[in-house]
């Protein structure tokens, strides 16, 4: 028999926060795949710089998906974990072609900004529910995505 979750956050609020975190997870995973794709396929005069930068970014994103999924589980929900679930939840478009380097950068800026928007929305819900653990985790994620978007944006100012 399962033990009831009694962490000071009502079940409806935990469910709403977990739904938001599932969207953040789906966006993060989709952005991870896109960044890894661009790491493999970037070409042009900025190849070395972008190849190395994209690697740093996809490693950071890869590590973040585990953190997000485990927080969803701590709130008593199941984390999405399939391509189909991520496709339903994400707002980031998949790239199946090989765009020019500058277009890769633009797509990644838009992707990071998409994660920022849903993370900020979910963080506000968590804070309102007294879920300091989720709000704190998302503050850290926001800092990473805002800095990454700024750095990418600066490449094509």
C-alpha cells in the first residue's frame, strides 16, 4: 500500500505544479535534442566556437532533465519519458533539416526563451503553493536559460 504524500502542499496544487514541470521537462528535452543535433551538424566560419558551445549547452540540458523528472516524482506524479509525450507537451519545434549556423543560433535563442516562459509561469505557481523546492530549482533553471539566450543572442547582434 502506498504511503500518502504529506509535504504541506495540497494534492491539486502538487498536480498543477507537476503539469508545469512536465512542460518544462518536455521543452528541456526537446531543446537538448535540437542543441545536440546542431552540435553535430554546424558548419561555417564559426564551426569550432559553435561546436564547442553547443556541446556545453547540451550537456547542461541533459543533466537538467533528470533533475526536473525527479522533482515531478517527488511531487507524486509520473514524469513523461517518451518522444510522443514530449511532442505533446513541448512548445519547441523540432528541426529535421540542417539550417545555416546563424539560423541554428536563432532557433536555440527561441527555444531557451520558450523554456524561460514556462519555467517562470510554473515557478509562480510553485511559490504561490509554498513549494519552495520547486521554485528554487526553477530559479536556477531560469538563470541558466536566460544567460544562455543572452550569450547566443550576442553572437548575432
